[in-house]
C-alpha cells in the first residue's frame, strides 16, 4: 500500500452522536460508504478534440479503475451523484457521479448543497479548478465549496470527509487541432502550481478557524503523471494510463480513510459483535467469558475482567500483510489498573509473524516477531479516562510508529516481515489463551493503508470527550462595544449586539478570562442570527452550558433563549426555550417544541435553592432525545423530566441577556455577568458536566486542557524505621487537584516493603487527574532493622535411604545470612535467603549420617538456632544376590520353590519364563514359589532386586531346570493273557518303556509268582518311574493254568509204512507222554485186528494213550500192502 503526501485537517462541526472515531455504527455511519466523485470534465471524461464522438456510455474517467480497486480489495461502497456515465464499460462499475464538463469551482459551489441533499455522501472526491482563468489563482471559490459542504453538514447533522486534490498539471507539447485554443502553456502550468499552493494554504488556515475534515491529495505530483503523451490525451485531460494513476492515488488515500474492519461494540449483552466493514467477519465470545457493557468513547464499549473475558475473530486473508504492505490499527482503551502485560488486540503464530498491541504496567507495548516498541508516555490506569492508541506500519519509509492520544510517541525502523498467522483467529482482550486485559476497549479499527499523523490526531480529538463535542462556543472575551462576539467553533454563528454596538454589554473579569456584564435594563443585548446550526430535530441530542453571575435577584431574567415568531400558517412561533432565573432567585430551564401547545407540552425544571448575587454558577441543560431533559447547577443534577419537546426548530435568532415574545417584543432582561457559553452536539454525561464545572472553577474553558498538576502530600513521616518482621502499616498520602478536587482515592501506591528482610525501601505515591496530569512523585523511606537472631527449621529432610551422593535438603530461614555446616555434611551454598532454602550437599560416601547440622548468621552477626538435620543413609551399593537352593531338576512340580539370598531388602523383578507373586526381598534368605510353569526346560529365568535407595539392580541367573509332569509309557511284550496247562512252563516275555525326557527307561516286573503245577490264575505287573518322579500307568499280563492237557503220542517208523503182500507186519511201535504223567501212560493198539498183509491195499493201525486223568489221545499209522 502507498501513501501520497496525505494531509488530514480536522473538522468538528458535526453531530457527535453520529460519530465514533468518526461516527458511531462505523466510520461513515453504515456501510456501504457513499462516495461522491465531484468535479469537471476530468472526472466526467471529456477531450478537447472536436472529433471526439465518444458516447457518454463509454466515458468513465478514473471512476471505473477506482471501482475495481475498491471492489477487488473487498471494500463496500456506493458511488453517488445525479449523473451516470460509463454504462458500456467492461467490466461494469458503479457509474454514478457529480461531474459536469466545463464546470468551475464557482459552479460547483453554487450547486454542491443540492447535490448532497439529493445524493448524500460520506466522502467527496473533489478535483476542481482546471477551468479557472490563468490569471485567477484565488482559492475563494474552492473555499465556497467547502463552506457549502459545512452548511449542509450543520443543517442535516451529517459529517462529510473531503478528499481535495491538488489538481493535475497540463501537457505543453500537445498541438491543438484547428478550431481549438491551446490552453496549456508554461504560464498556465505556473498558474496551476500557484492555485494548488493557495488552495492548500486556505485549507491549512481552516484548521485553526473551522477544523474542517479535509485530506489534501497531491494528485499533481504524487500520482506520477508524465505530462506528455504517455499519460495525457490532450493538454488538459488524462488518457487511460493517466486515469489509472488518478484512480490509484485516490484509492491509496481511501485505504487510510475507510477501514477494512471495525468493531464498534455497540451491541448490548451480546456475544456477537458486528464488523461494520466486512460481512461475515463478526467477532465472537463464548459466555460466560464475554465482556460486559460500559459507556464508551461514543455509545457502548466493552469491559474485560482480566481473567477469562475474550473475543475472537475467525482468520481471513485481510489480516495478512506481506513484507511490502502497510497497515494501521487503532482503538480506544480504558485500563483499570497498573498491571503486568495485557493484550488489547493481537494475532498469534508460533513463528515470527505474531503481533500484538497491549500494555505493560501503564505503558503501551507493540510487538511483532522479536521486535517491539514500548511507549514513552504513560496511560491513566484509573479506569476513568480513555486513551487513544494507533499503530502505523509504513513500508514506504520502513517505520513502525506508535501514537498515544493523537501524538507520535515512538517509532522504530523495521524489517519487512510477513504478518501471517496461519488459521489462528484475531484475539481481542487477550492473546493466545493468556495475557487477559483488565479494562475497556472501544472502536477497534484496522486499515489496509497508512493513517497520517493528522488523521490520527483528528480521530483522537473527535473521540476525546468534552471539547470535541462542541458545535458553538462564545467565550465572550471581547472588549466593550465589540463589533462581534466570536463563536470559536463556527464563525458563521458569531454573536452581535442588537440593534447596534451601543447595546453591547460591558467587559469585566470573568470566570474564565473575561466576561460580559448585562445591565438588566434591556440596553445590553446580544443575539446570534439563525443559521440552522442550533435547530434540533426530535432525534437530536444536545447540551447547553454557560457560566452566569447574577447581580440582582427578584425579577424574571433570561440568560439565554430563543423564541419562534408568529406566522399566519407555520406553527413554529410556538417554539420557545430559555435558561434563566425566576423572580424568587431560583434557576430555571424551559423548553417547548415548535408544535401547537395541545400537541406538544413544555418541559420546565426549576431549582430549589435561590442563587446568590455576585456568585458564579455553572448552568447545564442536557437533552437525551426522546428520553430525558436534565438541568444541572454547578455540576449537580437539579432535576430531570421526560423529553416531549419534539423538533426545536425556528428561523429566529438566539438571544443572550433577554427574551423575545412571538410578536418580537423583548423582555426578561438579565442583570448580571455571562461567560463561556457552549453548545454541544451530544448529551454529555454527568461526569462530563461535573468535569466542566470543575474546570471552570479552575479558570479553564470547556475546550481548554487541564494542564495543572495535582498536589500530592504525604501523611506522617517521610522516613520510618521498623524492626524486622514487624508489620508495617503505611500512613498513606492525600491528593488534591484544581479541577477534580480531592483525588486521594486515585493515588497509586507502590509499596515494596518486605518486613522480613533488612534493608531500605522506598514507597512511591503517584496520582493522575482526570485530564491525565501526573503529580510529581512523592516517596517515603522505610528502613527495616534486625536485632533478633534468625530462626531456621527443617522443611524437607533428605530422603533416606538414597543413592544420591549429593542429596538435596530444604530448610526455612526467617532471615538472610551465611550458612555454617557441622558434622559430616557440607555444601557450596553458603548464603541463606528468607523463606525456603534448597541446598545440595557436597559428595557423601556410602554411610549413615546422623551428626549433620546447620546454623545461619545474619548480617548483624546474630546466629540462629542449631538445626539438626534428620539422620539419613547414603546407599550406593546394589544388593548382592546368591542362589541358595536351586529348583530340583527335573521336577514334576509346576510351581517349584526357589531360595536365594540378598544382602539388602528391596523390590524383586522377574525376567524370562519365571514369575512369582513374591515381589519383596528381605535381607537374608528368600524362598519364593514360582507361578505355574509350563513343561519344558527353563534356562532364561532371571531375578533382579532393586534396593530402597534405587541403586541399579543386580541380576541373579536362576540355574536351569526342567519341569516335567508327563509320565513314561509302558509297552507289554507279548499277549496280555497267556493260557497254560498244568505243569506247562511259563516263560516271561517282559515289557519296554519310553519317556519324553529320559533316554533310558527301566520297567519293573511285579505281581504274582506263576505256579503251573496246579490249575490257577496269576497277574504279572509292569511299572516304571522317570527321573522327574512321574510314574507310568501300570501295565498287567494275566496267566491262566488250566487242568492237564491230553497225552502226546509219537509214532515210530515210517508213517505211512509199506509192507510186501503176505509178508508179516512188524509194528515199529509208538511212545506216549504228557505233562502231568510223563511216560507213565497206558498205550493200546488194534494192530493185530487191523493189519492183514495178505490183503493188498491201505490199512490203518490206531494207537491210544490214556493218562492218569483219563485224557485220551489217539494216533494213526497208515500201512500200504503192496505186491512187488
């Protein structure tokens, strides 16, 4: 953003209740901001070429480019005027304006009142004067324009900011076409420069006389015009490039005039606060952390509690400024106390782009990144005075400036950081969840441009309650028979003697300077001719104040008044108001609107106490339109009544020292002195009225600053001596002020006295009056002495046992002093402070310390009691572990026991497979039972013990063991059941076994002894147990001995046997035996009956053996009889 030599000139002729920094709801009332482009053909767009046939719909001058700049940067505005040209221009823009080809300043002056009446504006962009004569360098016609704008403002209770251009130069190298007169010459260019200088001088003169709100825009030089074909289409008019430069210059000025954001805090009991210049950018708070309402600089403001009240605005790019962009921030602050750092507004980021503006103690601080400024000036922290703060980052001259109450306070040459805080919100009343403000804020405003120092001063003056509300002020300082009595704030409202100077009052010493003394006979009369500036509509607020000193009482007297005159059709004759004194000497105010009596009753308020002759009294009448009319005498409310007056409007003069009836007759002449009459365009508060009364008592006018310092006086002695630890009660101080009276309650005391610490302390007393004047600081010296020995006590003993060889110890001392150590303990800390002392002992060995002690000797050599330090143990050796009884291995016990020894008690930790519910070790043997273990080899079990001193644990590797709870398996060899006959032999087949861990496995055979000699049954058992003690399931074999078996016959010889026919058969024979009888058997044969050798063929011999149990066995022989 650029700034082009902007000069701001203040104007105070306005309706203050329409104002904040400039107006209440926003800087220009409400958005959109209405802008009137006003001027001649340079604003209209016309060329000095007969061939120029461009239609009006194509003529846009600078207006389209200015529209685009404002629109692209999210300003809400409305060009106003009765002319509309440029409808064909693309992109489209707001085509309204108030410019006429060939127009002069005189022509504009004749019409501007009507222009504004038809199309009211907040801002006027005025470029006028090009069509003046080369010989006419006078600024009078331009001043006439400004006077007419003032007249419109006064009549309509409006405020208009005028951006007045130093008009552009002309192009000398342009060759005029046939029939066109060449205007631009060196002399004409010189005329333009002279005209511009005269206009600026005229404007500067208005600063003192009228305080007009005008910004001089140096279009001639700062727009960067090339006064040739580059930027000019003819000798007087810009081309498109030139118009773009004009638009840019207007825009850069407007950025310092129209805010990008403003939160005026007019909302009551709200949690949403409207941004008057950016839709969707309202500020928010979350109940109960919302600030409360208070009367602000204008209208409402917000008080933050310093604890959790805060307001945030969601981030958007309009708060982000790159390294080349300028910006300004301003606000009003009313701090309540002198405190540590508190933030009014800021934008947080973890990087260097954070920024905030706040206060530390009673000074304003600004910080951005690692840079910052602290104000030289201090703020009034009583909570009774508003201060205006403005910060301007000007990237043209690389400065960051801080303004306090309209004056530059400090500045800083800056680097060019990018102000960007991610998506974090803007904070108001706090910063990043801390630094909460305790005080009030009003009218927080941000500009994407450079506020000039004059503009900041104007904003301060207009918000600074009191003189800046004044619309009229007759100080009445003039000598006797003066031609006029000056209205310091509106020269068009000067008072004059009526009917001539011979009826002037007499100059005497007044309440403030000089005053005018009226003789009470009607000979001394002053009037102010009507100019509509003291007409009040039904919704207008006002305050009238004056000082009066009656010389006599007993007659009705009007000090100040106004009466409408009779008219055949208009009812305004009925309007009447006056401030005066009744016949009984009591003060009175009377107000009645212009409507007939039966429609609009009067309001009259009368004091209860008569006034004393030759005593000065301060009179105040306050109208809060539609609500109350109030009457004050000497700053004290006399009474209030419902305001029913309506429009207080007439076309008659206001009178001083007398009254006029509806027919023009004069009466109720005032006998007494009159001084410092003022009319304010606002309903002043009771505090304002009281302040004005107090100022008058001190000889100060309403618009005079109170610069007299308050008087501050100590109570009691300025030097006091007390014994250490003796409570100190301060005697305090008193303060008085020439305006504010007794302000003792406003004294700020800084009392650093520490009764517990010997030394010399200075108590400071400061006070600031309502006007911000600080009294010279006064001091009291307090000397704290010590004649009592220190007392020390143990606070935190050494933890015992501890492995820390340099342990900490805390003791309390009620005095500072030198520490002496006794016994086995010492430390490098040799100085004690008041309060807790944390010392670290020098390195100690592994041992028990029971003889350590401390004493403290104070500065006076007094020695404290001996503090015996509670005994403690230094233990730096870890526990020593040893295995006593390992787990038997293998074992079938899944929860085996284990015994180890430890040299110290401690805490057991387990690593690996093995765990136990036993977690505490004792010094000596410890038997633990492991938690249930799985079957298998356990070779990773570790046991750790950490002693009470937390020394590094030691480990004990538990000997490997096997948990085996699986029994062996036996396998029988042979049948499970064997049947034998008596006397048969039993042969044992045996059994085998296998085990999951034992490689070798032996089976034990048991059970019955088999006896085959007799019939019977026997059971053989097979058993085994593995090395872990697991017994196999018993396996058995059953032996059954049955009754004897049959004999066995053995046939001898061949079988079959061949015999030759007819040959004698010789039997080879048989033998027989059995288990029971052996060979003792009976054998029979049928050989003799069965074998016949004489017969060929096969024959059979049968042998029979019979044992003793008659078991019979038969055997056969086959005999073949053959014939060979």
